[in-house]
C-alpha cells in the first residue's frame, strides 16, 4: 500500500492500522511498549501535517514567482533599445521581484498558523491589474464624524490622463471586518467612479477578522492610553497587509492616506523626481513631510520593510519604525547623531514642495482632532485665469458668498454655487457676435474636487438664424447639432466635470453660450476654469 503525497486521509488510515499494531503489541507485552509507540506515532503525525502545510505554502509562492517572471519577460520583450523617460520609469527597477516568504509572518503573528487564509484579502472591487509602474495604497477606516475617502479619490483622479490611469492602480484597503460597512464603502466608490472601477484602476479590499491578533492586552508605552496603543498597533498591521497585497502589482508603491489632497500633475512630478536621482541607493522618496503620507518605495523593498514593521508592530507607531529601519541599515553607534542623519539622507530623499496635503480634521482615532498641515505644500491654485471676450454673464444658480460668476469669467476667482436643480443655467451673452473656435469649462478644484457639474450640456445661440437652420438639417459640410426647444444648438456635454471642444466654423458667429443643467445635483457646483477661444 502506497501513501499518496499530500493525502491526510490515507495517512490517517495508516495511522489507524499502526495504532492497531501498537495496541496488539502492547496487549502481548503487557503494555510496556505503549509509551514508545505513542510517542513515535504522534511525532510522525505532526511531521506529516507540518510537511503538508509547507507544501501548500511553497506551491502558492511558486505560483506568484511564476507570474512575476512572466510579467518581467513580457515587459522586457516590449522594451526598445532607445528608452524614453516614460520607458525608463517602467524599467528603472525591472528586476526579479520575489514575494515575501510568508512563513516569516508566523513568527510575529503566530495565531495565523490556525488561519492560513487570513493573509489573503476579500477583494470587493478589482480586475486583478498587475504590471503597472505605480501602485497607490490608501487605508481607510470608519470615522465617527466624517469620511474623506471620496474627496481624496476625486483629488487623485483630477486631471489624471488616460495614459496615467492605464499605468497605475489605486488600492483602497477598508481596514474593517464589518461586511455591511465594507460593502457600503465599495458601493459609494462604484457609484462615484464607475469608469475607474470598470477599467481596473481602482481596487477595494478588506481583511478577514482572523488576520488580527488579540489586541486587548497590549502594553501601554510612551504615555499613550490603552485605546491609542491599540489604534496605532492595528494601524501597523493595516499598513503591512496593504503593502503585502500591493507588492506584486507594480514597480513602485506610493503610500497615501484617505484624507489628503494632491497637487495637479503629481504623478508626472513623482516620475521626474525618481528619474533625477543620481543613485539607486534610495529606499524612500518623500513627497510630504507628514507622517506616512506621500512615501514612495520600490515594491522589491516592501518585503523587508513589512517584516521590520511586523517585528515591532506592538511597540511603536509606523513612522517611528520606518525611521528606525533606516537607522539599523546605515547608522553606527560609534558615530554622532549628525553623522547618522547624513547617512539616512542617502536612503530617505525629500522632494519640495510637497505634493500632498493632509485635510482631515477628525482622526481615525475616536475623539481625536487632527489639524496637521504640511507647510511645504503651499497654496493650491483653486482657479485658472484666461482672457475671455467681453460678455454679460448671468445664472439661475444661488451663489455662495463672494464666488460670483463675473469674477470667474474674468479669471479673478472661481464660481461657486449651491446645489443645482434641473432647469438651472449659466449664460454668457457676448456684447457683439463673435467667431468662437473652442471652449473649455472645468468644474471642481483641488480643495473641492467633487463639486462638479453633472448632466450638463454646452449650447450656443448662432447670431444668424440662417446658420442655425442650415446646421439643424446638416446641409453641405455643416455639423448636425441637436437643437433645443428654444433654438440653441447642443455642441457638447460635461464628462467627469469637464466640457471641452472645438466649434465648427459652419456655425458662424455666436451671440451666446449657455450651460444647461438637466437634473438635480446632490453636490454644489464650482467652475474653476472658463475659457472661450475666439479667432
């Protein structure tokens, strides 16, 4: 009779037979050999169980390695001899990425021996995107008073190009075990960012409850309360889980938080800064001076970083641990602190001005008010000015404070109004008919990225009725625009808060441009850029 590899059932059958032989031998010998047989049997049983566990883990790890090798080979085949900066960014660290040996985790989280599946997340939203240049990780938890996540996502995707979206993935780690809450966050993301969810640029994951050890008996240190110690300890575990999940997905990992705003073109600025580094010895590129916001790592370094975090996850906050890791790598106890800081500066390189600003007030720690601001972030440009042709501007929207449409049209400020309802409009009537080549209307800004115009069309009133009639029927080379009941031509629509287009010369001179809102909006409306290009 042969033992099939990995078969516990077969082993148990043999164990039963072995036990019977032991029992028979004991009966004949008066029981003198019982202890020896039992000891040998239990030892053999434990060894086989352990071997089976290890075999399963090795299989999973080999599968991950194989996927990584396939990805690297594919990228290398697609690369050319003369790399542009964009290609250099992708191949800057195109080395073999081996997964973290998960067996090490059990030394720091021994309860996971009984919960092997706890290292694998519940993927609520995701297309399994891999092979990107940049992976952005955003942990989020339930806050007592306000949730900032959607505002953060709006800021991150604000002005992000299609090319950049195709080369990144944003992983939202909902660090809660309440399924109802996790699903509610996923649904809000799905509703607010349907295109990003469908394309795979956004993923939403959550942990199993069994991932977390017992956090009720933690030692209170550094004068922190029991609740704060528990909060920072769980936070360390959350960051570690998120990093492990993100590690095989791309070349670089950017650590963010769920209550931040980003500067325009932040991805390109991060790439440029990484490419400018004269040496590849760096471990962290910092794009914010606050806490754990805006920290860029190579994904190949994440296994080492996570293992260090897990060694001391109960002892100190995450930003302290990161600094200690750098100390361990390059500082000598025989040198003074100044020398140590100089050595760490080779591994931790700061970019100024900061690209990310902390905006949350209510901390994820219950009852804590956090007014931290990055002084190096500077002021956001909340509007963009253009020279527009003379016009009379009117609107049916209820204006908020001093943010008038006149100021926005003249480039002095943004236009901000209370929530629009169906039938509201914004009208620009030129003092004399003009040849208009194109237009750009941008709604929302960096501080209020969600205050966009939805279900809104761009319409024009041609100065000559003959042009209007000809366009309506599509004569000759005319563009076939739809006509509204009151005679305007629909020439465009807002998509993700932006309306931009070229106006056909066949329209002729234009007397007015109108933005018509066709449905009630749950959010306020903000115009941060108005540009009417004339010939």
